[in-house]
């Protein structure tokens, strides 16, 4: 959970575009919503470490979703990157997504991977300096310190009550829907 919180405000950069993480969710092998809950399989292998690698999978046969693997070898855990505030390469993002509104470019996990051109071929690649997807520290965003709101996870049917969703209240217009209750009034 600490890593999910710490990723808020960091920058994700790939293929000429970048955005600041404004929403993320933690997943761990001990709870049934995590893919690692079923144990080590060909699909779940990246989740079991090492930390600092991408776990990219297809959701509902449509969207590629980006996760950062967060635990030591042998422990299945990752953080789903749920939403970004677009920073660089915005015209590229608009072309890839086919939408104009800035708030529609990366306000969901499938939207942001499409905007940043992140697909299944990037599964198991490094998220460190030598990898094709770069995760940069908060300082790289040159933005205010995030005001983090903690809430239940969304888009799942199991273990959704866990308070493992982290959102930046300073960037509420870029957070995916449904927004946490504390942010709903601010988004209007």
C-alpha cells in the first residue's frame, strides 16, 4: 500500500508522452482481487517480482492495463496505475485516443495506456531508467505535493472494500470515475 501512495505525483513517460500519476490502486496476493491470488502461473509470473517491472495485462479483452510490480521476488504484489494528469505529448495522446478534452485523455487505466501507447508487448519490461516505460520521481513533475485521499478500490467485484485506492485531491478532474466520495463535490 505504501508504494501506491508514494507513486501519486510521480511521472510515467513512454513513446513521446507523459503524465503525472493522480490515482493508483494496490493489489496483493493475499486478497482475491489480485491476479497473484491464484498462485504462480505463466500469466501471473511478473507479479512475483522483482519490483520495478511492468505487469501489463489485457482487461475484458479490450484494454491493456499498466501495473508496477512492488514486492520482493516470490511475493505477488503490484500497483495499478489508474489515472494520469497529461503533461507532455498531449497532441500525440489526443491522436491515439481520438478525443480532444484534456480530462478525457488519461482518466482511467485503459485510457492512459492507449494515450501513452503502452501495450502487452511491454509486459515484464523494466520501469527503471533503462526501461521503455519510465517512472520518474515526483520532483520531475514540478507540481505541488499531492493531497492524497484514500478510498475503496473500484472496477472489481472482490475485496473492493479494502482502502487501497489513492487519489490526488489537487487533480480531481483527472481522477477516474466514480470518484472517491470526498472528491465528488470538488469535481462538479
